[in-house]
């Protein structure tokens, strides 16, 4: 094979999308909700879903009304133990753990060009986006090797290309001398800041600091509602975001979702449904066009 023909046959890298499920769902369920959407996106896009890092037991109840029995607990996954609320007040330890777990996941399975979050996953994504651009604001991203013993990777990742589980490797709990916080750049947007190579938390691949996404899609997003995150938005969050909002969303009032969109460099796409990823071909094409415009 000639050099020319070899060069021409080089495949174009696929767009890699990180998918963040809603409350109670795992990665495989998120990919299931996106099945029609992924068909529209086509083979140029690889979707990799992350299980939310917190696992809670849900007791199964069966039997008649007079003789109910609680059997084994069914696992369900959450970003933090607070269901469908636009506020985040009081769950700081869960937020901290989720941020550290997500950094672990991105370093091990990334990089990713885009991130899509649904419901509580979109709420978490609204917290994540400003920290990726300004990692000095939170220890989970500001240090080459955070020393916290809670800095563990999530359980697994699921790629839509293979529908298989990829085991994650947990971090060492041992403190590291490399845990010095990284000082901020001179400006909020500094390509050299993210272009310089530094040793990552895994110690062998230079992926620190974690690169911001090229764009993000938030479906049924709400928050951040807690004042602890207000200063994360003091300077603009520049990543382009697409916010899908259901006019008949009974879980998260649309006005809260509009407030969330107003914090970002956002475009809002409405649908007439409720709290779900819209299934119309029109909305799938709009999401594809947004994704390709920023990642191709």
C-alpha cells in the first residue's frame, strides 16, 4: 500500500460523548434512553455512559396488603441522595465525592468532546462545567494528585459502541506529595494553561488539568441552587451549552431550567413534553447539529 493511499484511508476520529444518567439510573439505562438519539448521531459518535458514583439500596416489597415482605435491596444510582429538587443545599460531601469520581472517570476513559446529562445528571453537569474551565476553584480539579481518601473512581463505564462494561481502577488512598494546589492562570481562558502537560492522578499519563468539553447538552437541568457555587459563575462559563426544556415538565419547573440556562453560553430548545429526553426526530437532528457544529 502506498503512503498516499494509507494516508487517505486514515479514519476520522469519532466524537466522544460522556453521558450522565438521572436519579436512580445507571449507565446502561441512560444509553437505552438515548437509543433513537444515538442512531441519528450515527457511527461518527461514541457515547460512553458513567454510572453515578453513589449506590443506595432500595427495598423490594412484595406480597398481599396484609402480608408484605421486604426482600433484598435493589441497587440504584444517584449523584447525591436528594431527589428532583432545584436546590443542592446541604449535600456538600456528596457533591465533593461526585466531582472526584468524575475526574477519575474522565482521566481513565476520556478525553471527551461533549457531555450530555439528564435530570440529576444534568444538575451535576451544571456544577461540573465551570470547574473544568476554572479548576482552581475546587480541590477535586485543582491538584495533580488529590490526597483525599474519598477520591475513588466510579464503578464502571459503558460504551455504546460495544455495550460492554469497562472496569475502573480505584485510586490509591495514600497521600501524595504532588497534591499541591495548582495556581490559576492570568485569565479565565488560557490555552497554555490547559495545553501544558502535567502528571495525572494515575501517575503515568499526562492529562492534568482535565480539559474542558467542547460543548455540553443538558436535558431537564436545574441548579446549581446552593450559594456555595455562586462564585463559580463570577466569570463567564464559555463552553457552548444546549438546554432542552419540557413545557409540561412536572418534576422540574421550566422557570428553574431557564434560570440554569441563563448561567451559561446557552441555546434553549423547547419541547412540548415533560421530564424526559425528547424522542422526536426534529429534536434529535437539532442535538446532532449542535454536537457536530462544535466537535467536528
